[in-house]
C-alpha cells in the first residue's frame, strides 16, 4: 500500500513540476514576444531601415531559445517516471526537433550579431551578449 501511495504521490508531484516548467517556458516566450512587439513598434516609428530591426529579432530569438529550453525540460520531466518505449520515442523526436530549432536559432543570432558588429565598425560582437563558453 505504501508503494502505491508513494508512486501516486511521485506521479502527481512530477505532473505539477511539468506544468510549472511548461508554464515558465510559455511565459518566457510570451514576454519575449510582447517585448519584441513593443520594440518593433518603437523602432518602426523612429527608423524604417531594415537594419534597425535586427536587434529586435536578436532579442526575440534569445527569448525563443530560452523558452524552448524550458519546454524541452518539461518534456524530459514528463518521461522521468517509468516511461514507455513510445514515450521515449516521442521525447526523442520532440527533443531532436527542439534541439534543431535551437541550433539554427542560435546560429542565426550569432550571424546577425556579427553582421551588426561589422556594420557598426567593431571587430567582434559585443562580448556581454555572448553566451559563456561559446565562441562567436
């Protein structure tokens, strides 16, 4: 009887954690989208050059990448307790898709940041914006 209650409690606890992490990921993406929207409108009213919107895209990209990491974490948590082979396969597929999205998003952010640095006459991108441990 204790095992059943323990497993049930653990299952409910992990389910709550999954919901919290999913909510955090969705909130991060939402905040990023709203921030980008406000910045887009402000930049659009001030400067209509395409190059002026690059920092807005970079900011949104960082929020999207972070939100995707949280969503992946929730998927991993979901399969933490006695996963079936089907759940493992679904997690692998979702993880592969999200990892690919993150990879291409991070690459685009690096390229845009480097292009922005070149256009502003700097030799390298701003090191403050670079993730730790990743060369530009």
